[in-house]
């Protein structure tokens, strides 16, 4: 029988007031940033490494 190895992740609470304004400001400030092609390639290589060693029962 399957036994969970971790606890479920709790729901993320909604933001209100100053916290919501700060989050929105940071989001808008970083909206134009893109990941460089080199970083994307590094991420893909790491993904392939992990995919190669994964094991499922």
C-alpha cells in the first residue's frame, strides 16, 4: 500500500493591504526580466541529469 512521505502543502493565503501592494509592485518591477539562454540551457542539463537517475517503484 502507498504511504505518503510528506505532508500536504497548505493553501497560500490571500494578500491584503500593504503586503498586497508590495507584492504587486515587486511583480511589476520584475515582469520584463527574462531568463538568459545560458541559464535555460543549464536548467535543461540539470533536468536531464535528474531524469536519468530517477527511480519509481
